[in-house]
């Protein structure tokens, strides 16, 4: 294998790729992970930026584009929303109001616009968003096909640490794996019926959730994240080998100046140490093959489009050795039950005795 660095156009991003030496007759997909920051508290501007990046990626021939966790709506790094046990501050409540205003309804006009972008540039789009469902927010990933159709979503099932004060919990009804209905794109490349899904950030440390995804036959495993720790790379490599799948992890690259200035927005415990150009999230976006080979990245240098050509025939080659929910499974000893229906908080019982559920608004999983 050889590392191929495509020379960027003036002002354009660097795209690193690995030439896998694949048989030209095998299905190959060009995939891109976007490493870029949100325009915080400005969703229209964030959507404009997303379209510019999507257009660039499509210009390089990408057929699948994955954006970071919470790209639309923003990842509120460093904020505690004025919350302590037994107390919330007025400033923190106002911060949540603004964050809630920057989130998007699913479905809604922003979803329609993202769908139109996917159709315009003929790419399969995986987008991290903050979803507004009434007055509860969810960290979600939305999926769009290359014909401009919204396919569905995954809601983060387990927010990490302080994330739990601002985000609700997803349930088993939104852990989809999609048969990509893309067909032939660009240079007569076909990846129809390839299975794609997403798991967000530290959900990827949950072995039972990973197993559920493997059991659905996931082949292109998207991992939008906000984790820029070095240990994240080991997690991604392990999942690629364990699941026998391509892993595409997209993270933001952010500087302090990408967030609102102090005192409107504070990085708790570190604000005094930060300059406008201080890096507060260093990226680390990466693409890894089913054999554990790093195809592109990790990138820690700035905003970038990070791409690789995925030889989908490699999946069968590695699963000859290890198929975690197939020939290497032991269902006679170990088994997993997944409750994949919506967990609604209210159920109404009619006078006839029939049950009807009252879902949280938009909580059906589509």
C-alpha cells in the first residue's frame, strides 16, 4: 500500500488516501469524513458551511460524506450550563434557551435542506445534528441518500457525563442500519445494498450496542465523535477489526474563536488560559479498513476533508477469519436481546380497552 496525498487546490483541503491495490472489478466507494467546526449558535451559517464542504467533497469524487457529532446545532464544549446539584443559574438557563433555539426539528426545514444538498451533489450524507423534540434535545445522526431522500436517524443512546443535563436518551427504535439504495454513481461504481449505520462518540465503547450493529450486517460503520483523545484511535481500530467493517470517524477541529466570546460563553475551568487561536478540539478524524489498516488520517492539523477509497471486497476477505455474529459466535452460550420499539412515556387506554401510545413528539424513529 502506498500513501497518496492529493495536492489541494488553492485554499483547498488536503485529502489523504491509501491506494489499496484493489481489483478494478471489485466495488470501490470513495468516502470522506469532514473535520470542521460548527458556526456556534448560527444554524443557517452552519448549513451554508456544510454545503460548501459537501460541494468540495463531491468535487473530489466522494460518494459518501460523514460529518462530525453535533455539527448542526453545535457541541457545547467546556460549558456546564450553570448547573450544579440542587441549583441552576439564570445565565445557564439562558444558555440552554439559545442552544435549544439553534437545534433543529426532525423532520423540519433544515432536514429538507440537507436532503436537497445530498440530492444536488449526488452523495450519501451522514450528518450529526442536535435534534429538538419539543423541549428535549437529542444528539442525533441523520441519513440521506444520493437521490435527496431523508432515510432516518440515530439518537445517541447514552450521553456522556455532563452531556446528560442537556440531551435526552435515545432508545432501541433508532439504531438503524440502512441498505444503501445508491446504485450506480459517477464512474459506473455500484455499491447497492451495502449496509451503513452510525454510532456516536462514547456509545462506541458499549459492546452490546456494537454487537447489535454487527448483527444488522453493518459494513460501513460511521462514528461521528467529539473525542480527540489519543485513545480514540485504538477504539476505532478495534471496532474495524471486531466488526469486519470500514470505520469512518469524523470529529470537529475547533479553536476558542469558533465559539462565542467570553462572558457570553465560558470554557469552565480553563477560560483564563485560552487565547482566540487556542485549539479546544484537535480533530483526529480517521478512516480504517476491516483489517485495521489506517486508510486516511488521523488528522490533527486543522479543518480538512479526509478521504479514502473503500475496497468493499475486503470485508469478505477478513470475515473468512472472524465473523463476530456469524461463524465466530456462540449463541448456545451468549445471547443478546435488543428492545427495538419506541419507549414512550405515556400510554392511553381507550374506553374499549384498546391501548394507544402517546409518543414524545417525533419519537417514532423516523
